[in-house]
C-alpha cells in the first residue's frame, strides 16, 4: 500500500510528502518536474523501485511547490532553485531528519547540489542520476547541448507534455508497454501543466552550478544512462570529474527515469554505495502472465489418425507454438505433450499469442483451448511454479475448442487496449477456494497495439 501523503507547512506554502520504510539511513528522493507522489504508485514498476529504496532506508520524498500534490506557484514567477531547496529543509525538519543522503534525478539534482553545498552537516551522501550542472554549452563547456537544441526541447515539452509520444521519447522502454505508457502520460499531466513543465525546463536551462561543484565534500555517486539523449552522458562525467572523489557509473539504457528500464541495476548501485551492501532483489519470484494450452480431444484424434500422423501433427503444433511465443516476446517453459506452458511480461501479448496460436491450429484442424492468468510465479531453474501457474491450468481446462479464457486480473490489466471479452460467469477452479470470474477473449476492437 502507498504511504500516507502528508503536508509540511513552509513559509511559502504546503509541501506534500511521504515517508516509507524504517531503515537506519534517511534517504531523500528528489525527482524532476515529472512528479506526483500519489499517481506514481499506480505504476507497478515505480512502486517496486520505491519499495526497493525503502528496503534499506527511511525513504523521504515530496513534490516541490508547483508540482504534483503540493501548493501551486505562479508560472510567470517561479521560485528560485534556492527557494525550492528550502522545501527540502522544511520537509526534513517536519519528519525529524537531522541528516540524510540525497538521491536526486534530472533537475532534482539542482536542489540536492545546492543543499549539500550549503548544508554539508545535514548531508551524508549524494546520488545523482541523469543529471547535469549546466545543460547548455559554453566556450569552456563543450559537453553542453546547443542553445537551439535546448529551445527545441523546451518547445517539445510545451507541445507534447502529457502525451504518450513524449513518454516514449523520454523513456523508450515504454514503447511496447501500453499500460505503463498511458500511466506515464497521465503522470506528466498530474505533475504539471504543459506551461509549467516548459517554464521549469527554462529555469534549468538558465542554471549553471559548475562553480559550486568543488565545494561538495560529501561522498557522491553519479549515475548516467549512456543512451539518454536529453542530457548527454558527457555531462554526467563532468559532474563526477568536478566533485571531489565522486564515483561515476555508466548505466545501460536510454530512459530518463531511473525507475524505468533496468531499475535493478540502479538499486544495486545505490544500495551498495550508501550501505556497502549490494541490493539483492527477490529474483526468484516475479509477476508474469501465464499461458497454458492443450489440444481438445487429443486422444480421440490420435485414435482416428494413428501414431505416426499424430506425431507429425504434434511436431507441427510445437513449431507453431514456439514461433508464436517468440513472436509475442514470451518464454516457452514447457511442452506438456499436447500443449504448452509459457509466460509473458505483458498480458496483452499473452492474449494475442493465444489467439494467433489458436487460429493457426484451427487451420490444421487440431483445435486447442487456452487459459491465462497474471500473478506471481516462482522461478525454479528451468521450471516455474506457484499458485498462479495452477490457476492458468485450471482456467484452460474450462475452455472449449478454440476458446481462450482469462481471469479477471487479466481483463483489468488490459482495460482500454482494444481487446474484447465475453463474461462467462464465475466458475469453481479445482483445488482452489471460492468462485473465479472468467472471461472469453473475443478478439480486437480498433487498433491492435503490441505493448499491453
């Protein structure tokens, strides 16, 4: 469950904040202009990332004034970065944090650097992600982007803010994830208006913190994604080169948000830097969409065609199944004789795979039935287990020839994706308590996007 959102009262307004975890280390998480401390919990990826940070700290986060759930500010007269850094002081005082590490991303790093320089006695460490001391180039700063490029970016933010197109541009890993992409667009809109986002970016363009970097005397880790185009990696290296004894870590990927893409690598680096202990995620348990299939009346078909012909049909089935699972970015775990067990990281892809497989097998006159459920699975080497696998198998057993049945969990996750369902009522699943609402997949309506 998301932590309770509370308000700290500062001299210039109310600041929305949350506290999560009870670790020995206070860690303040400072985000950029894209922030809303309530809406972010609607993303499973972001929620897991925040819980990962809170697993070794008391995680303190807030929306600076003018952003998200905090008091608004005038678009025409934004606070200075020094005033925004004071929001950090107000929140720390409110939650009783005397000293804390700062984990700041994007323009949140401006606040963190100012705070660490002016309040070193309250700063235990700095972690800066996809950040910069100065965005625009100068004669003595070739690492910067051109002023024309900066203006083009500002114009892009103003026109594209809150759209799925901008979500993909800033976080390319969302390109094939419809649900997360829609959430990110909503997250932008909830955090700021297009005009506010544009003006805050302008404020970042006008900021130059290079002079204060030598005054930072706290342990510092600089993380930067090598493919992130809005702030080139050379600017991250500049930060690390000009802060005493700073450590620089180059990350794979191109996403602006460190909670997207390979977030586990970020958690590993942050925890090891702050605690000396490397983050160990529970990699043996993951969320997945499970597809379980089997051929209908296979025994009767075997008796009618004979062993040799049936073997050829099964070989064709296996080839088609392997091809469709691969085409839909799934993983084949097991062939069950006359069916398959596969998983997908997005339920829409699992559904489309099941429909494509069913259509191909219908053409061979070997109809199949399929069941899908989304839940946590246990990874056991080359096998998977857990109650979610059994649920998918039980759902499959209730489907008829050429039918694809899914659980309510699946329908909820693909809502708005254009996939149509028929409610087939609540059914008992053998060995499982209660009745389970089930739905039959009927096909697509409108565009058939690949990311859900």
